[in-house]
């Protein structure tokens, strides 16, 4: 039995597009402007309130200077009352303005987050299946959850305080120079090494933040796979192996987070240490100046109080830069999805569909269809290397072939879940590339080999195939698929089936998936081995009812068993990337040894399928 790998991934399970060599956090964050623009006045108001609150705090040192040089120096206690009231008013004003700042942005930013999340979800629905084949679901999940929270928090706090703290710092430096230029010069000397350090820190922290967010997506993928595959893990006794894999991935994320913490700690040590050292020197020099009478005690108190008021703008610089870099990488991850080309991007430029001749019903035609998956090895042959097939209007064609021959892939080309590399497919004479995807998927309905259900009611799952279908069509679809069991559920067709429909058996899920495919009476029906999970008795009943549906549509049915093949008017054999034979079931049994082996299991020495 193959062991599940416990080796953690050293890179994301789904590698994101390569980042530019010189990554600019500012350029990334500027891409948020279209989302922030509608709430720009709330952001301006919040920034203004925070700025006024912070500037009011800078007035307090000036009041203290007046107290020391006035009432205290002259021993005039009556003069303290006015100054005390002024300090109280400034404190209340600061608190009120900071409260207003939060109130102004809370609701608007929640709206922005909701809009971005909704647009991301809508984009994921429009992206082609090939995109989802390449991307792990956990990576997409982390972009829709944790990355959205990171961006919202950046707009609510770091963005505002990067502006506010910069203005407060410059204002405070101006006040300090106005009080004593010599002490101020000593205090601002650490600015040069801090600027150099912050530039170095930004580059390293940005890389660590991106790696952390990608690893968080990997961790979400492992967790999701463990939850969805819990029955498999338990039945094969591999839950401990998967737990070890999860712990290994979590340890990898922990290591990256610790690296981020070390970077931030180093930065904070310098950001806090250098200004404190400069402040200590300023205090010593100031005391000497007061002792020699070159400055007043009030001036020294006001200067030191102003310098202490600037501790938060300076010390917060490390955290603000760190979070801004995380927000920049979160923005990059968001736009990696939003910039991907949607499946229907070409629909707008496709032009009007070429109409068939009046009354023409040509069915389905595949002409020279070639296809290979984008991630297939360069030296491997095409999966489909020139498929030619005509399914007449009103005809049911069974598609058979060895496992891995490309049957399911071929059926996915009809509704353009994948795009052909060459050749064309027409429906009643119209090239499917000339139809919008919305129109194409109204015409073509599918039932997949793996019946996927959603956390919704039976009715909602079935009507996903035709949301506007009347109750009569819904009930008929249940009868065709022999899904009458739905009427006996606790709440009938309104019973919730649970995530992935796991509260139902495999056969029940497959019957509901079949009902979903036929409920809208589509013009073209594609069924990928629709009866594989049914018992013999139920299969016979479904086949009997399904014949009525197939008589009213043009259908392609992937078949692995003779009983399913018997539903078809003709059979097409897919081998070596091509259709090698077409005929009725009995004709192919008599004339084609490859087909005979597929259906009967006979050993055919000279058949191509035995090679």
C-alpha cells in the first residue's frame, strides 16, 4: 500500500505566477484604489480625525512647558487651574477623535471586503476548468478569507497611520527644533540608519510574508483534503499519516512565521534602541544647559515630553511597514486570480453565431479535434489527436474505449470546460466557439462520472440543471433517474443533503446527478458513465426511463458496460486519440476485435487494444 507523503512542501502546492525581480509594495497596494475609491471620503475623514487627535497630543508638551515656566517657576498655584482644564480638554478631544476615526471606517471597509470577496468568487466561477486543475483549493480559499482580512485591516489601520504618524513625526520635529535646535539635532540623528534599515527590512520581510501566505494556503489544502477524504483515511488506517503530514506542513509555516518574527524583532530593537539612546543623550545635554542657564527647565520638560510623544510614531514604524508588506503580498495574491483570463473572455469578441440553414438539424460534429493538457510533458503525444465523429440529430451515440483513452476529456470539450487545441465542434451546424458559454450550456447538459452535490436541498441540487424548470419537470426528472427515494426523506425534496452529499449513498448521488442533467430537457445531453454506481435492478429501471429522454434529444454517452451501450443507436470506439470504429453494437461485435474484447473480455491476439 502506498504511503501518504509526510514531507512538507517547500513551495506552494500551486505555484503562483513568478514575481517581478524588483517587487514594489507601493505599486501592489495602489491596485486597491478602485475598491477604496468609493469610500475615499470616509478614509479621508478617518485620517483627518486621527491626525487631529495625534496633533492635539503634541499640544500637551507645550502646555507642560508653560506650567513649569509659569505657575511652577513663580509658585503661583492659581495659574494651574486654567492649564489643568486645558490638559483635560485635550485628552478628551484626543479620545473622541480616535473613537470617531474607527466609527467612520468600520462599515465602509466591511463593504469593501464583501465586494472584493464577491468579485473573487464570481471570477473563480468564470475561470476555465484548466485553471482549477492547476490551483489547489486551499490556495484559493486562503485568498478569499485570510487575504481579504489582511487587506481590510491594512485600509483600516496601517494605511491611515502611515500618513498620520509621518505628519505627526514631522510636526513634532518642528516643535522640537523650535524649542531647542541643538537637542533636536541630537534626537534626529538616528533617522539615517533607520531609513537604511527599513529598506533592507522591507525586501526580506516581503519575501517571508509571501511565503507564509502561500504556506497557509497549502495548510488549508491539506486540511480540506483530510476532511473530505476522512472516510478513506479511516478505512485504510491512514489518519495518523495525514495528521503527520499536516503537522509537518504546520511546522513549515511555523518556521516561516518565526523568521518573520525575528526580522520584526531585529527591526524593533533598532527602532526603539537608537531613539532611546539619542533621547538619553539629549536629556544629559539638556540638564547641562539648564544648569548653565542657557535654557529653561520648562523648555527641557516640553522638549522631552514632545520627544516621548513621538515614541509611538517611531516605534510603530516597524509594525506598519511589516503589515503593509503583508497587505501588498495579499493584494498580489488576490490579483493573481483576478488577472487570470476568464473562460468567457473571448465570448464578447466571438461575434454572432453562424446560423444553420433553416430547419437544419445536423446534431453534433467533431472535425479534426486535437487536445492535450497544458501541463502534459512536451514529448508526450496529444491525448486526442484528430477526432472525427458525427452524432446525428436525435441520435444517441455511445463512446467506449480503454481507461485513460480520453473519453471523459472528449465529453468535457462539448460544453467548453476545456478548449480544443485544433479542429472544431459544431452543434446543429454552429461552431461552439461562436456561442456564448451561457447559451452553450443552455443547449448542452452533462452528468459527470463523479456525482458532485452541494450543501443544499435535493430540490436545489436537481434544479441547478434548470433553475426555472416547473415542478412537473422536477418530478419527471426524479422519476427518470429513479430518484423517488428523495420523496421519502425527512423533509422530502427539501431535505438538506450535506456537504458533498455524503449523507446519501453513491447510487443515490448518481441518480440525483442524472436528474439534474435531464430536468431541463436539453437539446444535447452528455452522460459520462451515468449508471456505474447503480445496482442491477435500479440500473434496469433507469435505462427504461432514460430511453424516453434520449429519444427526445441528441446524446453522447460514455459507456463501460454492455447494458449502457444498449441505450445507444450507434457506438464509437476511441483508441490512440482517434475514433477508430463506428457502428451499432452488434456490427462492432462482429467486425471489430478491439470492441469485442472491451465488451466481452475475450483475448484478442491481433487486436490493437492488447498491445
